[in-house]
């Protein structure tokens, strides 16, 4: 798999989750036992989970289009996914694994994306 394709997959993934958070905030929040109890909470949730992920996904897709942007895009994806995965894993450990399956699924997706991104970085030198 080439680095550009890895960025496209990551970008589509981030955009897809961002759109889901933006269009169905209550449903997405419920997956992780969050309650959006006010317009303020809903607005912040949509901006943070939806807006950031859409914007970051678009950035990754832009990086996939230009050879000189492949490395920065892969590093950005790896850094973001490493941050998500490491703190999610730490929190799972702190709670002795007693979390909903959606948290485990999130960790799996993050680790998979992290692995792909790291592998993509090694492919840049080939």
C-alpha cells in the first residue's frame, strides 16, 4: 500500500467520523455514555468532535495529492492517532478494562491507523 493511499484512507476515516459527530451528535455521544444536556454542550461537541475531525481529514486528503506533503501528512496522522490510542489505552488500564465495546473498537481503529501510518513513513524512503 502506498503512502498516498494510507493518507486517503485516514482522511476519509476522519471525515466520516467527523460528519457522523456533526450530523448525529446525540447518537454518537451515547456510544460513549455522554449526555449532551444543553445547546452549549451540543455545540461544543459538534465543533470539537465533528469540526476538528472533518478539518483534519480534509488536510490529510490534501496531503495525499502532493508528493512533498506525504511525509508531513503521515506524521500528522501518526501523531494524532498515537495521542488518541495511548491515552485511550491508559484510561482503559486505569479502569481495568471496564469500558463499553465502543471504546475498545475505537482503540482498535486507532492502533490500526497508527500502524498503517508508521508503515507508510517507512515506505517513503523506498
